[in-house]
């Protein structure tokens, strides 16, 4: 049985939408809904690092970026009340379990472990214990009885980001 192709009207509508998106982009306007949330991605990651990464490594790195630079840090005021930081500060690091990384990347345990090992060895991410001590080897991470905190390593400056709007 052959797959049905879209009719001429559907094809024309798709071409029209693609043209509108291109025109919006070329005119300096974003084709994306401005109410959508987004987070900065360093241009060095896209231009230099991404071509050298394996799929799971890129996925893990993007999750770490999302959980740190893509998340506004809360702060605790006197009295224990947690509030949103009005300065818009992002998190320096965040706790991620191995299970969370597997679920968020859509990859298996072995693939995620290998990606974390490769990314930490290359310095693209840094894994720390609660006290801030870097856990460089897989053995150090396995021996850590507490939470593992992930942060972005050497992938570029915050000022060197794709999608960053002028303020």
C-alpha cells in the first residue's frame, strides 16, 4: 500500500507557513511564540563542540544546561520562605539523579554513564558532591553517598549564547 501524499492545498499551506517563518526570521523577528520559555545555548557548543559529541553526550549536556542556565534560582529569606530571585539569577549547579538523566535524555543507564564520564573528562560538565568537591572519575561518583550536583563546565561564556535577546 502506498503512502498518501498531501494534496496540493496542504502542500501550499505548508510552503506558505515555511515562507512566513523564513520572512519573520530574516526580518529580525523570531518565528517562535514569544511566550515560550527558552534558555541560552553557547554558540561555541553549536559551532565547535556539538559536531564532536555523540548523541547521548549532547543530550546529557543539554539537560545540564536546562537545569542550570535555563532555571531561575530560588533563594531563602529569613524565616525560611523560598522566593524567586528578583535579579533573575540562574542556578550555578543542580542536583540530578542518574534516573532523572536517563528519563530526560531518553537513553539507557549505560549510555548515560558513559556520556557523563566523557563529558566530565573533557571538562564540558562538572559533577560535584554536596560540599562542592569535583567528582572526576566514575569511581568517585559511585562512592559518593549523597546527591550528585551537575554544572556547566568549559563550553563558553554566558555572553556568547544563541538566542540571547538584547536587554
